[in-house]
């Protein structure tokens, strides 16, 4: 399915609506993870509306591009996007985290459009590697995208997968690092320093593209450039702001895994109007 290409302004409008849905879902559920969902919103909005090849009427279409959200706690973002592109009705979003809902607190394959379960951090790049190698073995031209968190990449399993992706020259794979500088325990730099990020990924055989993860022009250009890279995987290191779009959440570690109250939600929605 070829997606209609949206303008930058249209994508920015979609991203704002996605942020509103995230706030509404989490406030209704009374639990969840706003910080990282909001920081990655622009990246995943652009991916689904202008880049990915997929068909909501046929979620298992063999030639679809694959997306895996390794930082699975940010699934409110994913669910909001999946509903907007037609995988299920938007009213289902407000069953988030309810018993029996198809929208659990971490992704599950019962949700249309979800390729594989996630939430155990550090595993997603290995899943994406498997998808990438399967495409090559089956001589398929679909591409594989994987969203990582910067706190997540402190885990050693990520670097084992990174080494293997470079070794197998997975040029159909694009990792997206939501580098918002925060994790559940505080600032990433204080918990376990990650820099120099670009040099580390390059040393593992990756093409590195560094961008402002809230600039739609840069995001779209990075995705397009990634498609042209041959004989190596690509990682887009997107510098973002935790809680982006809501002033009292931006850069605040406390909103990593704390849903807004009804009062906070109303204040956030006014800012996102």
C-alpha cells in the first residue's frame, strides 16, 4: 500500500493530535509512560504517514515494511498512530491498560499492526535483525525499522545485536534512537554515560545520521537517506526532549512512567490545542 505523502505542516498537525491522544489515553488509564511517548511522537508520526509501506486491511501482508518498538513502554504513542492510520477504531484507545483490552501496557500481538511483543528492554534490535535477515533470505524488498531508547541501549544485548547487524550488512534495517537523555532512574549521563554515541555505532559498522528529532524536515530527510545506504545498517540518532509538547513534562524524569492527573491532562491539552 503506497501511503499518501503529507506535507511537513500536515505531519506537524498529526503529531500534535497524536500527543493529545496520548495524554487523553494515559489520563483515562491512570497509568502509563508519557515522557518517552511524547519525545518519540514526531519520529513515529513521520514514519507511519510518509515512509512505511503497510496495509491496515491486511496487517500480515507479506510485502509490508516492519516496525518494532523496542522501548515497548512507549506503546501509547504506537497505539495512537495505529488507530489514526486505520488498524482499529480510535475509541479503542480509551481501553488502554484495561483488563481484557487489546491495548495492554506493553505491546502484544493481539493488537492489529503489532509485529511482536516488546517491553523487556534490550531485545528489540535482535528482533529487528531477525526480520532483516528473513527479508534477505526470502529475497523480499521490505524494510525494517526499530525504535530504541537511550536508557535501553545501556544493555549489552543491544550491542551484541548491533555487532551482528553490521556483520551481516543489514542495509534493509534502520534503527531509530530516541535520545531524550532521561531514563526511569534519572539522567542517562548520570546513570551510565552513553557518549560518544555516533562513534560507537560507527565502530560497530553502522551508518550514523544525527538529527533534531522534533524537526520534520530533518526526520524525513534522514529516512530517505537511510534508504540509499548499501552494505550496512543505518541508525538515526534523534536528539529529543522527554515529554515534548507539554511544558511541565519536558525534561522531567518524574514523567517517565507517571500518568497525568485529570487536572494535569486538561492543562496539557490546552497547550496542545
